[in-house]
């Protein structure tokens, strides 16, 4: 009887794991639509090409070496038989030690759930370097980011490995439930390194420090992308509970879903109100980024806050992202979609909010963990970007930038019927 219960629970947990992974994979569509909506029409096809290609690269590189580096799980490379063997081993262990309501995670389901997180981190980079980076330089960086840079910091955090053998983040009181720092801030750090070497788009900043807005071509598409990301985040955070087949886990999943939604709502409204007070208008792009900021802020710990606390945490993120976007523009750091502010600034915020509701986590541990992630990803990414700049160049010519990346890189336009020849 216990074995039958275990088999049913295993099946439920695995199915839940895979469905949540599919929701996170759907976030790739959200990033694609958001970025395509916030860039100019002449760069739409290229940004879509980048998003599809980076997802494919992420899946390949994480299978080839990333998963092994992060978890020491050479599951696919070794060709080890998967599910049936794992279940048989788990049942044997259960018979010896007594069934305790636990579950076993390894192999295909774990790989699938982890690989879509890798792609999410890389998607963050795509929007920040949009409209002036060479396509093939970006894809070359994606190979290194998903195959080496991300898996290494993931090993130090979620896998609990010592950082270069010097210290263990878990022992210092570090926690990042679903990846405010490990995924989002890491992606933003890689993006920031690329943007600093890449420079701003032509015409973005005036000689006297003036910031010239460059509107996106399709705000309905950007809005759709935000809603897709909002929905996908339920898999991102909810799947990080890792299981569903017992009462405690089911209650935890429900709370994570509730708090994820509450934080997004709080972030959206806080950003909208802040934009109205600062700019005198209800800025849709700030509203969209505010919702995403709230989602990023709650990702580090969506299980322990109350719904009201989650709403307030999201609201803090919503306010912070508006000021961060404005501040980066003043520093002439050109981020067409606000990715560095949404995922970097609010990713750090999410880490620092965890000790408020989780007594087992320390502020010092969170700061050290954040510094470890940021320094590693930023420094190594900067080196890789610099090498690519020296070898093949990372920025298109001024003429190509004016012409648009669609024709230069892809040879086709996203909206050909609206162009006149």
C-alpha cells in the first residue's frame, strides 16, 4: 500500500514539475513579445530571432555541460537509464527506511525544469543590448553564459557548493527560493557588462545630457508579453516548491501562487502612480515594468510572506524600478526595455527582503550572496564581451543601425506592408 501511495505521489509531483517547467518555457514567448514591442519596427525580426535562438542554445549548452557543472548530474551525457530505475531505487529506499511522504527528483524532469531557468536568465540580456548589437556576437555570448557562467554561480547557490572552496553561501544564511538573484540579477549583470562595452543607441542621448525617448513600435505586443510573463511566473515560483503530492506542499504552492500574483499587482500600481507623479502621465511602459519588478522582487521568497506583505514588497519594487530606469538614463546606460532595472535592481531588492519574513536567513548572508553572484557574472561576462569585441566586434556600424537590424541581420522586415520603397 505504501508503495502504491509513493508511486501516485511520485507521478503527481513529476507531472506538476513538468507543467511548471512548461509554464516557465512559455515565458520565452513573453520575453519575445515584450522586447519586440519595445524596440523599433526595423529591429523586430532580429529581436525575435535572438529570443528563439537563445532558447535553443540554452537547451543545448545546458545539456552538453551546464547541468553537469551546476549539479554534477551527467544524466544525459552518461546515457543512464532514467525514470524507472529512479523509481525502483526510491521504492527500495522507502521500504528500508519507511515512507515519509517525500519524493525523488532527478533525471529528465529536473533537467527540464532547470534548463528553462537558464533560458530565462539569457533572455534578460537580449532586451538590454537590443537595436545595436551584432546577432552572431550575441549568440556566441549565449553559448558561454548558458554553458558556463550561469551554471557556476548556480552550483554555489542552489547546489550548495563552496565558492572556489573558500566559503559556503548556505552556511552564511543565504537563500534565494526561485532566483531573484541566481536567475534575474545574474542576467542583469551579464547585460550590464555588455551594455557598458556596447554603448548607447545613436540619438538616445544629447550632447547636453538630454535623454531622447525612443518609443517602441508595438505597445499592444509589449502588453501581451507582460501578461504572458505574469502567467509564466506561477510556474517559475510555484514549481520551485518542487512537489505537490502532500498537504504541506500543496498549501505552500497555493501560498506561492497567491503571493506571486499579489506582488505583481502591487508593483504594477505602484509604478503607475509613481510615473504619474514624476511625469504627469500614466506611462504604460512603466506600468508593465512595474508588474515585472514586483514579480522579480517576490521571487527570492514567495512562500513565507502574507499576501499583504507580498503586495507591499511588489509595490516597493514598482517604485524602485521607475527611479532605477531614470537613474540609468542619467548615467547614459542605454537599456531599451528596462531589463537591468527590472531584473538587476529589483533582483537585489528581492534578496534583501527575504530576512524580513524568513528568520533562517541573514541580511549579511544575502549581501554576500548577492555580491558573489554579481561579481562573478559581471566580471566573467565583461571578459567574454571584451574578447568578442576584439575578435569579431559586438556593435553594428552606424549605417546598419540606421537601416535596422531586420534587414542587416535577417534580410526581412517584420512589417513589410507598412514600408514604402
